[in-house]
């Protein structure tokens, strides 16, 4: 399901799971993956989930919700939220050790004060 998945409950029923990440730099709540539980209709779950995602983004001080491509709730959430910038399935992956080493090597040390 993803790195950090939250349950979506409606009343006392588990309706779906959503992998969320806050992108404060760009003012967005990222729904990297959105999955309906077995036996749930994705369109019905998305209709209940979309306003909650918007409310959560607002509470976090974020301006918008961006939905990724993973999961059967992605398409209905896109339709409801009118998200024009979907995330590719591999967006915001955890950096590999090679990526981290490269980033550290690219860092420039500040010049000493004269």
C-alpha cells in the first residue's frame, strides 16, 4: 500500500486506505496511493474521502490535494477533486543510498568569513 498508510473509516467501517505525504514546499497534500477495501465501491468511497482530504489539507495549512495514480480510488478522486496535476506512480519514492551519497557529495561548504 505504501510507506505510511492511514485507514479511512466511515462510522465504524474500514472503507479504504490512503498513503499520504505533506509537500509543504509546494503547499500540497499528496495522496500517493488510495485503495478501497474489498467489497467497497470505489466511487462511493471516493465521494466520502475527497472532502476529508480537502479538510485535512486545510488543517495542515496546505493549499491543495494532489492524487497519485496508485489504487482504485485514484481515478474517482481525480474526478471529484478536479486535480489537473496527477503524480506518476513512482513520485516521491524514498531516496536510495546512492541518491543520498550523490546529494551529500554535491553539497558545497560555505566559504569562511574573512
